[in-house]
C-alpha cells in the first residue's frame, strides 16, 4: 500500500486539536525549589518519551480498565462481542491476572530499541485504575508477583523493576505512571454499599460518611507510592492519573503529603497530578490531543502510536511521517511527546511498532538537532512550517503531508527575525541557500536535488 493511501486511512481521528480536557496554563504553579526548576528544564530538553500501558488486560485486546465502570459502559465496552453480562465481565476481567504470563518479555531489548531510536525517557504504567500492580507490592496480592499470577516465578517477574533498571542503564529518564484510583481494593470499591453492584469512576461510598474507610484507602495509596519511591531506584517523574481523585474535592488523598515524603528521598522528583492544577501538577499532560497554541509552561502530550493505549489486535498504526509531524508540532508548541506503545500479552512489541520506532529514529539521527534541547520561538507553528530555537540558531521545519506532495522551488517561511545564513540540516553544510525577502517573511530557494523524487517527511532549515 502506498504511503499516500496509508495517510488517508490512518488520519481518521488521529489527534484532536485542543478538544480533550487538560489543565490551562493559568493553573500552573511555578515551583519555588531551584532543583525542581532545574529538573523542569531537563524535562523540556528531552522531547520524546516512550509511554507504555501494559497489564493483564492486554490479553483481551480491549481498552485498559474502563470496561469495569458501568457508568462508562457506553464507550468502554464497544469491543466486547461475546455473550456476557456486566457482573460476569467484571469477574472475568479481574481474573485476567491468573492467565497473564508474558514469557517473551525482554526488558533490555525494549530499552535498546528506545535508546537507539531517539527516545529519552520511559513512562510506564505501574498501576492503572483496575488496581493490578506491575511491581512487587506488599499491599495486595493483586500484583504481577502475586501467587495467582503464573508469571510470578519468572526471573523478570517484577516487571517495573526490570524495566526501570534496563532503561535507566541506557541513560533514559524514568516516569512512573500511577493511578490514584483503585477499582480492585475494597477500600475504594467497597462491597455492600448503597451503590450496590453499579460501578463508576469514583468510590462506591461517600468518603465523608465513611471517613475511617477512606483513611484506609489514603494510607494504602501512600504506601504504594512510597514503595515505588524507595525500592525502585531514581524516579524522575511521578505521573499521577485519575484526576477525579484530588485534594480539592471529596476524594482527598492528601497527595501533597505523599509527594513531600517522596521528595525527602528523591528531592529532584517532578510530579504530574494531571488535570488537577496546583503545585503538584508540574507538567500539563494533554491526552490524544495537541494544544491549539504554544504553551509557555512544561507540558507533554500522551498520544498513541495506534488507536489504543493498551494492546489491540490488528490495530491501525500511524505512519512514520505522521508520528514525526506530531513530534515536530508538539515541540514547536513547547511540549514533549510521550508516544504510547501497548506491548503484546506475550511480552513482545509488535513488529509494526518496532518498525515505526526505527523509522522515527532514522529521521531523528539526521534532524534531531532541531528537536532535542530546543525551546519555543515565534511564530511557533504556522501552516506547514514549525519553528524551534536553540541558542542563536532558529530552525524552520517545513512538513510535507504525503510523499506525493509536490516540493516547491521556494519554501515560504514567515520569519521576521534577523539572521546571517540559511542552510539545510542534513544537507551540505558548506552550501548556503539563496533567499529573498517577501512581505510576510522570506522565500528560500531549494537546491535542485531536493526537489526531485518523492517529498521527504520535512525539510529542516537552519537560520543563524
């Protein structure tokens, strides 16, 4: 199939522009600690992270966790095509730990693949809303090292430990995804409450009416966070999901207390209390979306390589061109891309995912100087042109939507700032490009060889 056909098929509902919920810039609170400010600059340098949603749910090829919530059934159970009622579905889902046995898991291969292809950090789901722990927790048997999970005897059974160690050994940062909700523990979804068997995102009871039960959940949550902070090496980011659990509503888990305890051990720790705002949302985290305009605070879009965060059989993957274009536009608007890949239930990454990562890596090896360590600069993003800046050098990245797009003789760049020379990143270093001033910026003449053949993913111009 041609790349042009792939683009047409894959662009359906790839990413929404500024629609999904994420915190606004004005809710961002600048940390006072100089070390945290330094770490935020480190984070902004990284640009590309590998996100992974993985757990027993990957065996079904369905959306992670959400099918457990009756209130979310209208969208989360659209892939459930066998004859089953809601209660039996929940029982079967919670029993998936008894068959989760990813014997082909090789953490070093994942780390090598990420490091060799331009990824700078890992964001791994230590626990999603379903409550299954991908680390050797002491708080529950509902874990990958638990006696009911056949993988518990494997040498790599503590999956979080193995991944964090492997990626850290390759020099990559570590971001620990942790859901503040837990739909497995009886401290959150407590049986025998007024809600009966009907489940929703929140607890099955009113925390204000059962403060002693809620306090058990708070202590349970703090203990799990501190296990990750004390037994799993250096963590760069604590990435907290389930924004409906927050200290400003009736689900107050005293998160600040937990983060402050964690920072006594790991003082460099950034926290992303996503969609909540306030002092513990150091990073804003749009999901499956790009902000319409540049953001002047640290942020990271989590976007799937396919259509789903968790592994889906025969998923439709974005092309390398689409993925690079997403990365470039996100970076031009001041953010990082956390690109999500859902591992297979057997412990491998799909061949398509590996191919896409290698394709991105090949492009970044040539053009990465216009991505890594850059900062935003006006006019940020304008049509096909995206801008980045590093020191006295400005980069204009001209994107081609498909390989069939015609490459013009001149690239029109809406840039008004002064410069002394233009050349092509990845081109002949000694070759300065001809240009002329226009009413709206400049027109840069491309060398003849750049206009032949199929359109590249992008032309990257260096202004200095």
